[in-house]
C-alpha cells in the first residue's frame, strides 16, 4: 500500500514565509492566525489523513460504491471515517462562525484540503461539494435559507451538491431542459434529469442539499434564462430535521476510470419541491460562486495527487536496485545501485518535485489574495485582491491538474512494471488524477476563460494585477548578483508572455478563432511564468540559509525549474505566435 507523510515543513514555508502570516493577521478575524494556532491544526490533519483516510483509499477504489433500490452505499469504512471527520470539526474549518464554523482563512484550509486529496481524493469529494454549496447559499440565499441549511452543512450533518450537467449538455448550460414550475406557496416543482453529480446520493449524511440549475416558464433563451434552486433530498420539518422524501431519485451510478469511492450519480427530479436561490434567471452567476471555488479546489486535488505520487516514487527509487551509476558505482556493498542514481530517474523526480512545490506556492499566494478579497475592510483592496483570484483561478485549475496527471504518470514510470500493478497503488493515482483535468470545466475551457474573459476584462485590469507585481519584482532585483540565476530566466519568460499577450489580444479581436487556437498554449505559458515568479520569490527567501538542508533543497529545486522546465516557454510562445491557420485550414472531411 502507498505511504503518505504530509509535507508540513514545506506547507509552513509557503504559509509563513512566502505568503506571509503577518499579512493574514492584519485581516479581521485572522488576528490570531500564526504558528501557535495553525501548526496544531496542520499536525492533527496530517495524522487524521495518514491514519484514517489513507488506509481507505485503495480499498475504497477496489470496492467502489453500490446502488440498490435508489440507495447508494459507500465503501466499507467510509461512513465511520466521515463521522470521525465531522466530529473532528474538519467540515467547519473555514466556515463562518455565525453558522458554527471555525473561521480559519482559506490560506490554512487549502493546506488541509491538499492533505485530504493526497490521502484519499475520493473521500474528499463529499465534504468538498458541501463547502461549495455552503458558499452559494451564504452569498445568494435568503435569511431563512441560510438559517435552515448553513448550520447543517457546516456541521457536516447534511451534505451538498452541484447539479448542472444534463445528458445532452455540459459546458453549454444554456441548453438545459430541467424545468421549474412555480407553486402558490412560493416554492417550485423541479422536473428533469442531471448526470455526473458527485455525491448526489450516499449514506454519509442524513440529508443532501442539491443546488440545481433549471429554467422557469418565462425564462429567456440560453444562459440568460437559468435560475438556481435549492432542492433537499428530504424536506426539512418545522424543527429543521429531515422529513418526507422529496422527488429526487438516483437512477444510476457511473462506472468510472477513477475516484471510484466517490458516488457519481444520475439523478431524476420528478416534481421535486425546491426554492429559488438568488434572483430569477441569474442562476448561472450564483452557481459560479460554487464553480470558482470548486475550480481552485480541483487544482488542489491535482496538487495532492502530485505530492503522494512524488513521495512514493522517491521511496521506490531509493529502495529499488538496478544497474550501476553511469558515473561510477554508488553502492559497492550491494549487487546494484538504487535507481535513484540514474539520470532519467532523477530528471523525473526533480520535475515532479519542482512542479509540485511550485504549484503549492502558487496556490498559497492565491489563497492569501482570496482571504484579502473576502476580509479586508477597504473595498478597493478587496477588489484588487479579487482581480488576482479571478485571473489565477483558470491557471491554477489547469496547471495544477496537469501537474497531478503528469506526476502520477511519471511516478508509475519510476516504478516501471510494478507501477502498472494495482497492488502497489501507483496506477490508482493516475486514474484518480485524470478526472481533474476534465470536471469543473475542462482545462481547454479554462484556457478559453483566460483568453476570452480574463485577458480583456476591465480593459486589462486582471492582467495588470499579475504583470505589475512581477515587473516590479524583476526590476528591483536585476542588480543583485545572488538573484541573477533566478531573475534572468524569469525576465525572459515574462518578456515572452508580454509579447504573446499583446499579439494574441490583437489577433483575437480580429478573429476569435485565433484566440481559441492559442488558448491552451497561452495558458501553459502563463502558468509556467507564474510558477517561475513563485520560484524566484522562494529562492530569494532561501538564499543565505544554505546551512539548513531544507533551504539548500529549495534552492536546488529552483535552479532545476529555471534551467530544465522554464525553457518550455520558448516553444509555447512560438506556437502561440504561429497562429491558428493550420487548424482552420484542415478540411473537416479529412479528419
């Protein structure tokens, strides 16, 4: 069975030294956030994930969920683990104290999320969906809806879902057919079918709160006609307990490539009683409260998989002996050297490490901006921080999930044939990681969001939230000899990003096909540049502390990233500048 040890030292580094808890403590409600408060939380989360969740990961994958007479049973051990998870207060970690939450900032919650995803990504789906539902109801629900649902969701007694996708539509939600017919008492009757609903039915919580996209009878066409409704599995009684069963039925479980312990359901809504959340026909914007949060969460899923894949690849590379080192024998007392000495194995491991630690840093930096955007008393400061979050959301979702998949595949490669065998657990990481590049908007959709929405939004204001700090960072350190090996590569990559951004903006205005053709390569270029910025900042912190092995390794990993990964930005820039002519010119019939 795979092993996992939470990377607490690196987590503390990105929280305390890179993002900076001193900035966190200036925010209302975060005055006490510091090592004395946070370290015990992280240590207990690490223990819970290693001792409770990890042992269920492989068995849950093998057993999967079962459906019988509309009832879904999760794998053995999951109900008990969820009960311990809820009783331990993990469902309420970042929730508002007004609803029974602990009020810890996103910067801390993200690190706990990563541990959960490393230890048991399928388990993490259940409370993860509830968190998104909590945010949507808190922001858009009526006072009565908040009072009824939020305490139960925060405590974990009830869980939540997002019900968007239908058999004939996923990305294009304007095509949904689910209908909501108003009743005299202010409720609606929901009828329709939804598919791919994570945690849509299970035996972990006593009630499930579905947030459903549907159309009212007077809805305008397309996405302008979508409304959001809350539809509980059991209708709450006057005293807030689950009452009569609502008209929501699980009609099937998907048999999936991965995350098999997460119930992915087809749901039928048959005259189900629901209530409008937010304004009529404004459901998509309300649902995006959940989706933006979910996209950051999915990025963390990729990060979590990358970390556990890296740890187990390193452990195997230290233990497995094959051949001798190309530059001489390294273990003369053994019949062969550990494969850790071989250049290609070291290349794979260092790539996994550099991308994983870089993604953790980028997530931590963005999580801090997320906290500022929600908590800072100055609305202008909140807006500036939100600009960063809006810009970085598609980048983090795509880059971190690509990293999760690539690290899982590389980890299997390090293990060789043994990585392909189920008993060793490595192949599960690849199967679990693959969905992260698909759901909550495929990574291609994230790229289109970046070039189609974020790049030109507010006359380039989102872009400036990244470009200006990076340029200022580079200019302030150009004359520092110790930083030269990090600043020069960053400066070159940043220059390429600026050049292709200007070129793509012009071509995309003339022909939207050009923007779409370049989108994925542009996002990757942007993401690598953002990672280079994070690595340069981390290197600056580590310089002068080389007597500590942690900082020595941080500097060595930064050098590897700058020399062996960041040069990819040259080819990406060339592909973006090449334009989309060859894509458009190819005849449809020739495919």
